[in-house]
């Protein structure tokens, strides 16, 4: 039994005031999250029976109001007492008159009934409303039933008018561990050609939610596959059917492995505790870690038998990961660290039997601005993505790498050069083109362990200059 929804006091006061001019309902993701046992992050209110001007006038005593276009009938209120923001809207009708995600004409209709008002929403789980006074659910499209069945089903045929709704399904399935209803998958396949109508910033917004908020990210990839939308992301589509050696990968092809790795990542406590920026970095690194396999996989002799191998796939995957990130409109600052993590995700396999200080310092430098702590999570997700195979030896190897990096104080940042231009000036040299080769050589010596502090760096520098 779901506990009663806890409505903030300031919002409760607003609802009491609105009750005198119309019929308020709590709607959207806040109701959905509450029914799933999650704490709602947003409270959206739909008000029937009132006109826009009266609604705005009623809300203005409670805080600053920001009108998101009177044609849309949305008012954002920043509460004077708490600083929280709440969205209030009128029921509205939508008509598709032009191509693209924005080709809609929206008309507020205060007289719209609950079923018709909910019918414009994308999925039934987002079309559930709550009467804030009686506590009664208003569920004309069976959203509660679908939530219990962990099913993502479109609310009406109008779903097909907006291609963005397919990508919303992709991230919603991953965020709430849902499966797409067969009829919704069929409708999504029929509009797969409309993908090109979507602005790249809207595509990124859905991928960002997937990367930062997923509890079962493989569900999102499943949605892309079952809807035929995987073809719009060819770097991922190429993973399906790329074979792996069953001895090392009993789970199946690279697409299946990648899904398992993503699901393994999000259960790691370090990922869950991370800031959104770090979570998305790690998610895209794990998604892309085997992007190089489709072009490098071949059947070759290894350890006395013919096997599926993918030599050099980690290096090949970095540029492909960059292409993918550009395709989905990701921020540019993701390119370098994602590619670096992809290119080094097998460092624990290809290194020496023991991690030397020099090797760990150079690895940290290669990864920057990503870190060895980041790489360790990618490695652990990769190791755990091969069910039912367990890999305690890989985790022990990663533990060694992390311990060595922490001992060198570079687990969460790359080594910084000790010898700088000011040191050369202090020894009487004039700034010029000769500075850079000397500083670069000093940094290489530092990485090799020739010195570890400023006095040691100065001694090395004096010896170098004396030669």
C-alpha cells in the first residue's frame, strides 16, 4: 500500500486557493514517482475550469510567477516561503500541423475532461492524476495497471505525431526498469523515419537522462532495438552480431555484453554516489568501451585453438566513441575523457605483472581529465558484464592498480609538473623557445621517478643544465 503523498505546505496553500477558482490535479512524473515508491522531485498541477488570467492572479500572492507562453497555459511559480518551483497549467489540446517535433498547435481548454486532458501525454504511466484533496487517483488510461506490470505503453495514437516520445521511452525504460509494450514498439517502428526531424539538443537531453539516472540502462538499449531506432546510432547497432569467444564471454555477442556491463556499472556504490557529471562520463565510457570490436574482431589461433579475438579494439574504440558523442549532441568536454577511458580499459590486462610507479603515473597522465578511480569503475563493470562468469582475479588486479595510484596520490587526478618556467628563470635563463623542451623533459623524468618534489626537481634541473 502506497503511503499518502506528502504535499509541501506552500504548495498545499496554493492548491487551497486554486480550489476556489477551478479543479486542481497533481499530474505527471511526480505522481508516477510516488506510485513507484520514490520521492517526487517535481510537483506539476493541472487546473481545469479556470482561465489563464484568473489562475495567474490567484497564484501571484504566493511568489514570483513566470509565464511560459500564455498559448501553452503554463505558469511557473517560485514560492516566496520555500524557494521551490511549481508548474501550473491548463488542460490543453494539441494538433499536429507541421513537420518536426515542434510542429504542433497548442490550445488551452479549461473545459477539457480528465480522459481527454490525459490523452495528450506520452505514456500511460505519465497520464495518472491525483486529486490532492480526496487522494483519489484519476487514471483513465490504465497507467497504474501498467506501472504494476512494469510496462511502458503509449496513451493514444497521437503518440506517433512526436518522434521525441520514442527517445523518452528509451530513457524512461532505463530509469524505471520498464519493458516497452508490443503495440507501442510497433507504432515506434512505423515512425522511425522521423528521427531526422529531431533537433540534436533534444536528442542529447534524452541521452543525458539515460546516462545520469538509469537503474537498468540495458532496458533503454532494448527499446532502441525493438523499435528499430537502433539504426540511428550505428556505433551501438554494430555491436549486435559481433561475436565473442564463449570461454571468456559466455553471455553472448558484444551488444549483450555491453548491456550487462552498463547494468553492472549502475549498481556500484561509487557510481550511485557520484555527481551527475561523473555518472554520465562513466556511463558513456562503458557504453563505448567495445565500440572498436566490430572492426577488429576476427577468428584466429590463440592458445592453441581457433578463437574470436579483437586485437587493438580498445585503441580503435576511442575515435568511434567521439563520433558517437558528436552524433548525439553531447557536450564537447566528454570527448577526451570518454575516449581515454575506452582506450585504456584493458590496462590491467596488457601491463606488466606488477604495476610500477612509472606505469601508474603515465596511465594517470594518459587518462586526464578522467582518473584512475574512473577507470577502475569501467574495468569492474566490464568484468561483471560476463554472466555467469565471475572474475575475482580481475577485481584483484584492479584493486592493485587503485592501491598503487592512491599511494602515489594520483588516483583522482593526474600528476602535475613540478618543474615550471619560473624555476628556469630563477636559475638565470631567459624565457624563450628553449623552455618547453626542458620543461617537457623534466616532466618525463618526474613520471619516471627521477624526483618527486621541488628540491628534487631543482637538483635534476641543475644537473641537466650543467650538461
